[in-house]
């Protein structure tokens, strides 16, 4: 029986090695294309090849190579195949992986020597050491976060090396390191010896100065030296395994997200003057002593709209750059929360690592800080359900309150998910603990709002005023991505499943179906965490109904990796096609291309972004040229026409100007769409009319200004206010997109 099993295994390895050599032959044939593409020889007959200036025999030679090399190379390397068949499985797998990477390189750069030499080195290494047991386990997924700082380091120290070739060099170095460390005798598992190597990513983040994070050699040295040091000096494998799962993986993901981010590449964050106004203006008003909900309306949530930024202003400084930098630091914790959420769902640290990496590569990852409390709360819910620990519902209950304080809509989604999890948990202790957690959050919140005198304003604004104007923000019923729009009918539309823009829509539909199936079955401890997260995913689609936000896309990679892991554990033949599909979906070529582009950036990667030195609060960030011109024109008018205690009314949705110039916002609803109702417009008119310090009105310089909501002008959204402005103000200043009318 053992002999038969060995024979089957040997035959399988032989097929893998032969197929790998055939693919290598195909890669070599592709890489030979530039060799065949010679100038047209003298006397070549007239034709398209002659007109284009290349040898007419080149296509025939190219096709001949494609025909012959994949067939001949396995035959020529037959002796090497026999050696590799007798080797351990790691050698066979490494040969296959090296050939696939080489084929990828050949399709990008078509360099014959880069196709031959690195792959030959890897194959020779496998053949020479293949009879040694190098103890590869699933813990060796740590080589992925080891590969990342090595790749970035090579890009930094060899800026003229193309990214695809840097990938090849980095992969070869990491593989050689793994083999070398395994040859050092030690009771510490080989993978655990690499525990410190991924921390080279920390040296490549924005926490260090530009020259330091782009030095490169420090990360390479850390990756090359620390595995041998730990292998020799350390023995406690349990401690290092826990450190990898709980510290190294999440920290490496955080650092990689920071290192590849646009603010790190450009040196500063960009200002989104429209979206950032929702945060800058309320924070500025709080700093002036005004109260939330009563004096200024934080429509999204107390912390999201100004609360967090007010704390930043108090703790650090009020500049835009500082605010964006701290928000980036906090928002990037989303990847850590995603990692632990995936860990709670899959029960596998390696699966969690791959889930977050897939999220990065598909472009679904976002550093929006308003998602951090919901993700942390989902981690608590998934852990409570999976581990059957009612006490975790106490923290989850508190988390739902924090979600609501951060952003009202996510508080609703998370609270409903909590209620669903409690219904499925079927343990009265869970209800008690959840109620305690909610009370711990709600009671201080209500008492604080009441003591501050804004409890009634909070209730009215949150549950009456904001829902009343929600229809002003609604978009179209459904806007399909290009790939889905080309084939809308089922099943033709399934051809777009692996399109990165379309995948998340298919994912959400699949989740809805999964919820329907799971609800009809008895609770299962294995699938309950998945079902709880699915409920949240379904609910978040409400944000799509309003503003076409795809917040649920952040969770898609977790479910995809979970499905693949289940297929692998069951030895399902669909597992490998599913893995191939995820690789296609990830788009590694696109991701690495963007990574290299961003890593080589020194300043804004797009034109028309500048830094402002005046006013002081505008410092530390990149401003679009059009916004910078608005700031400069506004500064000119304020300097010439307004006294220090005078202000203006903004009718253009440019609330950030109040923050920059330290001027009082004279109305409670700072965005035009907030006061579209007749009562809202009349309240705005009353505020302007009764405030003598309002000396001017800021109007858009074009028919449709840049800061409209969905292309509707402010005059269309608030006609009563526009009529009042026309009656009580007159033109006074115009420069570019800035128009000021002065009070009569």
C-alpha cells in the first residue's frame, strides 16, 4: 500500500515537473520575441514587414519557438526531472512556482536573460537540495510579509530596475534565505526564525523621514540577518508562533498599507475640499465654543463630523496637514481590524493574512476612519459567536454605541447585527451582557449630552432632521460597471465575475443568497460568525441605495478566502480553480505596477497639486490648484473687505474656508442640501438677517460650481435663500471661481 502511494506521488510530481519545464519553454519562446524582431535585411520583398522595417521571417521564427520549445525542453531536461521526482515535495512546488513567476516576467518585459538565469538558479537549488527535508509548513506564509520589505528595499536601492525584475530578485533572495536558514540546526521552526524580518516594513513607512524610509538597505539587512540570529539563539516556538499571529502579521499589514499609500509616496496627504469640509468646519466651530447639534450640525455623526478633528486640534495643532496625518494613522488601523475579523471567521492566521492582502490588491481597502469602530465591533461579535463566550457581547454592545457616536448609519447597521447575533446565540447571559455593554455606552452619552444642554437637539437632528433631507442625496437606482453593462442578462453577465469593479456586486448578491440559505438551517458554530458578518454586509447596502457607497466591498476578500480554505480542507477539486480565480481577481501585475510607481514618486504623482503656506491652517497638505486659487482669492477679499469680527455666508459648500480663516459660520446647516426644506431655508434666512456680522455671501463663479451635490446648483436646491441673497446683497468681488456679494 505504501509502495503504491509512493508510486502515485512520484507520478504526480513527474507530471508537475514536466509541465513546469514545458511552461519554462513557453516563457523562453515569448522572451525570444525581441531577438527575432530584427531590422529588415537588404533586398527584402516589399510588404507590410518591409514598410514597418522588420525582418519578415520574425513571425515564423517566433511561432516556431512557441511550437518547439515547450515540447523540447521537458525532453532535454529529462535527467533533471528524474532527480526532482526523487526530491521532497517542497522542491517540486518551488520549481513550479519559479516557472510561473518566470512566465509572468516574460509576458511583461521579454528579457531572455531574465527568463533563463533566475529560473535556472532556482531549479538548480531545488535539484541540489531536494533530498533534504526543509520542513515547509503553513507557517511559511510568513515569507509573504518577508517578501514585501525585501521587494520595497530592492526598488529603493535599485531605482533603475523595473518592478517586475525587482519582484524576481526579491523572490529569489527570500527563497535562498529560507533554504539557508533551514540548513542551520535548531529546535526553533524555520518559519518562526523569520518572525522579525517583516518588521523591515516599519522602516519603510511615513513614520520616518523620506531619506530614511527610502534607504532600502536597512530593511534588506533586517530580512537577511534576523532569521539566522533567531534560528541560533531562540528555542521557544510557542511564544514566537503567538507573536507572529498576534503581532507580526497585523503590524506588517499596517506598515505595508502605510508604505504603499499615496500620502507616504507624495510626502503629504491630499485635501478633498468638499468631503473634508464636513470635518474641518464643525471642528473649527467647536473650538470657537459652539455646541454640536444646537449651533452646528454634524450630519454623519458626532466624531466623524468634527469631533475627532476637534480632539486633534486640541492635542496637536489646527493645521490641515496634522489633521490628515492623524486621520491616516487611525484609519489605517482598518487593516488590523480586518485581519482579526478574518482570523475570527476562518480560525487561520494565514487565511487572515491572505484575506487582507487580497483586499489591498483588489483596491477595496480604504482608510476611512468611520469604518474602524464597526470593524472592531464585528471582530467582537464574530469571536463571541465562534468561541461561545457571552461576555464578549458586553464589549460588542459598547462597540455599537461607539459606532453610533462615530457615524449614525454604521451605528444602526452594527446594532441590528448585534440583535441578530443575540437571537441566534440562544443564551440569556448574552442578552444580559449585551444590555450591560449598551448601557455602559448610552448612559454616559445621554448624561453628557444632557449636561451640555444638547440632548434634545441631538435627538431631533439625528432622528428627524437628517432623515428628512436624505432624499436630497439619493442617486440612481443602479449604475452597473462597464463589464456588467456590456452583458446584463443572466447568465451572460457572469463573465464579469472576475472584473475587479464588478466582483463586489456579485459578492453582495451571493451573500444575500447565503443569508437566505443559512437562516433556514439550524445554527452551526462553524458558520455562525460568517452569517453574522453577512447580515452586516447586507445591511450596509443601504449606503449604496443612498450614495452608491460600496462599503461592503471591504469584507469581500474575507469571504472569498474562507470559501477557498473550506474547499482545500475538503480536498474539493474546485479548490485550485478557485485559487486561480482569486489570483486573477487580485491583479498582481496591476498592484505591483502601481506599487513601483508610487515607490518612485517624490511629490505629487499628478499635476496641479501645490502646498499652501498661507493661511497657516492650510499648511502640511497638497491642495488642488483650483482649490488653492479659491483660498487665495478668498484671502484677498477677507483682507480687503472684512473686519476681524465679521464673517460671510457660504452658498457654495466650501465650509473649509471658515476653518482656514477662523471665521464664524453663521448658520447651523453648513451644506446647502441640509436646508432644502422650506422650514430649513427660512431658518437660514433668519440667521443671516439677524446677524449683523454677516457682511458678504460667497457664490460660485460658474453656472454649476465645483462643489455642487450631484450637479444641482445651490439656487436650485434652496430657491428661497437665493431670492433673499438677490434682494439683500449686491456684487462686490469676482476672481476666478470666487464671487462675493456684499450686504446692501
